[in-house]
């Protein structure tokens, strides 16, 4: 089975039962994103390919840890030998840190508001990065919104100023103000990700009440001018009610603006519990569309230095998952 086919099927399942030898050092825990507040996840790798799967003892997928990261994946009667990757924070090779683990907004697909996590101090974040410095190549920062969008931006900017000490490429993904791209660029941030989340403004209004779809487009366009090609990204969730035509149009619109889409299969949590995950067939179909749209726009996801596109654990990424 080709990797792309296997990964599409695994992402459509989304979970894994982890068995075998103790594997605590290989379990990633998330304070934001699809796995926020869950019981953890593992990254299974085969060669240069990887996939992130949430831990669930009832999953039809099983990974048996043989020790020292060596592992076998069993799925649909097939055995695939590989290894578990040790995360930096949140994902392998990066310190991907959530600054504020709570949010005043209530996006319907997101668990963070219900978790109500705390804000990390700058000192704590510096210690976290220092603890994994020997095995990371990048720092990525994301955050909820503790009090207001403006206050959160100001705090994240202070975090970024301190993290410059490590001299590593930095990616930042926060809910922006009109000035966010310029401010982050001025601090030496390498890449930014501002998330449309939904393929249409109507779906965005339904999923993210109180947030501004047009503002995100505005800051994405600013960011492409400031950061350049292959340095600006935007999540688009697959499976929250968009049609195929709407999703393809959104992908094409993003790439035509110089933005690399991050096509994130829905993890049905929060208010979307019970919503079916996108099928492997739909994920494969949009992998091809995504690949062609990037090619037509002269963009290359393989050049990402930070954040989700560099990791490629949660999504099918053209150029990485062939």
C-alpha cells in the first residue's frame, strides 16, 4: 500500500490503540488544535513519512511498541513496520507551544474554551524550549485569547522577543489584528499562519461567531507581501459542512493569493461530536486538488520551516506525502 493511501485511511480513522512496551516518552499532548485536552497522541513514522493519531484503546488501528521507538502498525490486516517519533513539544522536531490554553471565543469545532487552560509565563516557555533545544529545529507558537485579541497579541509579542534568544526559525499562529503581520515580521518571525478554518464566509460565521473572516483575508494578503512565498499558511478544516466545490474554490483562492492551505481533517470534538470524519476518498481527492493548486501558483509546501506544514503529522501535505 502506498504511503498516501495508508495515511488517508489512518487520518480518516484518526485514532490508534497503543500497546507493547512503555512509550510515555513518545506520547504528545496538546493544549490547542485537534487534540486539545485529549489523552495524547503518537507520531508513527515510516521512513521520512509520519502521521499523528490520537490514543484510543477502542481504535481499529493498533501500534505495538517493541521498545526504543521501534513499532509495528496493524491496520485492516496489514502490518507496517516503523517507529514512534519523540515529540519536542506537541510534535517532533519543534517546540510547538500554546501560550494561552483558554479562549474567550467559542468556535464550534474547538475544545479549548471548555478546557479553560492557563496562560504560560515567559519564563516557563523559555524553560520548555531549553529542555528540548538539543532535538528541535524550529519554534512554533500558537495561542487562545485570554482577555482580548489585542492583549493576547501584545503578550505573544513579548514571548517572541524572548524566544529570539534561541536563534531558531519561528512560526506564529494567533488570531490577528490588522498590525499583527508587520509586528511579527519586525521581531524576526520566519512564518505565519492565520486560519480561515472554513471554506466559505457563511460557514465561518456559523462555526466562529464573533470573529472576522474578512480580517483574516486582509492579514493573509499583508503577510504574503511581508514574509514572501512559501512562508504564509492558513488552516481550512475539511468536514464541517462545505461542499467539494466550495472547498476547491477556497484552496484555489488561497494559493492564488500566495498562501499555502493547511487542509485539516475534522476532529469531531466540542459541539461537533458525532459529526463524521472526512473519508479517505475525500482526503485523497483534495490532496490531488491541493497539489495542483500549489503547482499552478508556484508554491512548495516542502519549504515550510515551522508549524503544521513542516510537521505534516495531521494532514496530507503535497510534496511530503507522496
